[in-house]
């Protein structure tokens, strides 16, 4: 079994899709949802779905407590689903090519510190882009710079606002993210057993 941990800071719709996708799965299970924001809706979602919840703050992330918790829970694959903090180098090193991030734009454009959620969509609209999309990539010590795994595209339509574009991007994420994680699980279950 591949043991999946999810980190999320916000609404948690992608975290929920992942949990649903892997419920009853023969090769993988979501064993933990971690969040750095106790008031985020993802916390309620984890509670409602009965997934073990781990709350932490920035200091616990930086000082290695989160790493120890993930290791203690024998997490094999860490999935960032709307997680907004930088992953410390020590954690990256402990999970080589085993941390995956979902970004709501076509990297390398519109990435980096401060580029999350609505900020990304506002920047895409301000730049007059004709298309946007999502990038699923491995995580390294820098924001949004790890190796790309997959990208999916959608149009930016005349009259779009950050809200309407965000909805289109979310649809794309919900349609593809669990499938891409599934593919990675398939590859790594050969290693994990
Ligand atoms: C998603 O659109 C995800 O791509 C984005 O946060 C949203 C979380 O939505 N991630 C980032 O911006 C990371 N830089 P959700 O909480 O409903 O899953």
C-alpha cells in the first residue's frame, strides 16, 4: 500500500477529491490530511470524511516536527493540494520525488512566492493570456520550480473574472489531479510494494 499524506491550507476541494478517489483503492490510501490553518474548510472536510487530521504551524514545519510526523505515519507520498507554505529543504530531501504540488497556472509562468489562488488568476487576466491551466510537478526547495509531471490547459474567455477563471481551473484540477496521482502511485507501488 502506498500511504498518501495530503497538506492543504484552504478550501480542500482537491484534498476531498483525492480522498474519494483513493477510498477502497487496492494500492493506496490517504492516511493523513495536514493543515497549517485550523480555520480552513479542509479541516472540516477531513473531519467529515474521517481522515486523521494533523494541525501544525510554520515553526513546526521549519523545525522538523512535520517531517517526523510524516515519517511516524509512514507516509510514502506527500501531495500538496492548495498548500501555501514553502517546503523546507530537509523535508524535500527526506521525500525525493515523493512530494507533488498542484499549481493553478501553466508554470513557469505565474509561479513563485505569493502566487496562489486568486492572485494567480488575477495575474493571468492582467497579462492578457488567452489560455491558462494547471501544472502538477515535483516539489523542490523553491516555490513552483520542481520538475513538471503534467500540464492541462483551458481557455481564458472574454469577460472572465478571477472567479470565473478559478472555477474553470478547479474543474480541470478535479478532473485530472487524482488521475495523475493515481499514475504516480502505480509507478511507486512497484517500489513500495
Ligand atoms: C487550487 O486551485 C490549487 O491549484 C491552488 O490552490 C487551490 C486550492 O483549492 N494552489 C496554489 O495556488 C499553490 N500555489 P482547494 O483548496 O479547493 O483544493
